[in-house]
């Protein structure tokens, strides 16, 4: 596949994703809950991989591995968020956005572009490794792919275990109103976000063995930026500081992102 053909494929994937998210937006307007986009973040990132596997010529081991890993990550995240979020109404972040826009109608118009459209664009860019990684290159998996698969497994384990530990902690009535500081959460304040970043770094390593893998090198950087500075860590910690008086001490003793041994007071 030539570079112009690849660019056309990528543009088509983006337009297809925007179409699906426009349908999801219409559902969100109907049920008055824009936070359903969070559940579909993972599938949106895996969508490009599935579309590329379907439309590109052939299916090499690397193509299949990239698509399967992306879908595995997306399914786990979607099921986790669906179980946590459904039935609890619109998330407070989107409720504040709705209030700021002044009316449901104004928020509906705004959210089409700045919630669903923008998240679709970000998901498409973040998922470039699983799109361009399927085009060209050797059919066999090499050393970079082996390293990438290992990194993916570490990242997926981190976020899965971290989420499971937090869920078990919150399900215990004795922990109501308490801050989770045990398990992986004693080594990093955000094991789930760290896991996400490692997952996409691993997928990028696999993609680098493809002809156009170089096009994806910024994707894990963008993912990490959003996880740390925008919609993940930074936004969550502002609320945690207000909710838990002991959060200041937790910040001093526990790494903010990369897992490190707990620091003594």
C-alpha cells in the first residue's frame, strides 16, 4: 500500500468513527447523559484496528496480533466502565459542562463537537499504532514486537489489577469514606492510568516493525499527556484533594504515575 492509499484509509477510518459517535451522541441527547462516551472510549480506539484489518490486503501475524490486543484492551475497559457507571446518572464532569452551556439544547450542540467529535479525533490519533502497524513490513513478528507484547501484558495487568483492587476496597462497607492506599495504589496513585500508557507504548513497539510504523510514534505520547495532564490524573486529583483530607499525605508518600516504592513520611 502506498502512502497516499494509507492516508485515504486513515481518513476513511476517522469518518466512519465520527459517524458511529454521531449516532452515540444522538442517544446521549435522548437519555440526557453525555458520559456514555466514556464507556465507548476503548472501543473507539480499537475501531480503527478492526477497520484496517477488514480493508487492508491480507492479514499477517502482526495485523492479527495488533487487532486482537487492541480489542482485548477495549473490551476490558468498556466492561469495567459500564459496570461502574451505568445506572448512576451523568458523570459530574459532563453535568458541569451541561450547566455551563446554560441549557440542554445548547449543550447538545456543543457536545457533538467538543465531546463526541473531539474524543473521536483523539481516539483515532491514539490508535494510529494499530492502524498503520498493519501496513507493510515483514509478515513475521520480530524483536520489537516481542518487547511490545510483553509491555502490553504488563500494562494490561497493571490496570486490571489496580481496578480490581479499588473495586474490592470500595465494596467493603468498612472502607466507606476512606482513601485506597494499598496494593498497587501504594506504589502509584494511578495504576490504571499507568497501565493504559504502557499498553499503548507496547502497541507502538509492535507497529514500529511495519513500513509506516514511524507515523505512530507520537500516539503514545498523546495518550500519556491526556492521562497525566488533561482528562485523567490532573482532573481526578483536583476532586480527590477536596474529598479526602488525607490525600495530601498520600501524595507525599506515593508516586504520581510511575510505580515506585512508597516513600516514608
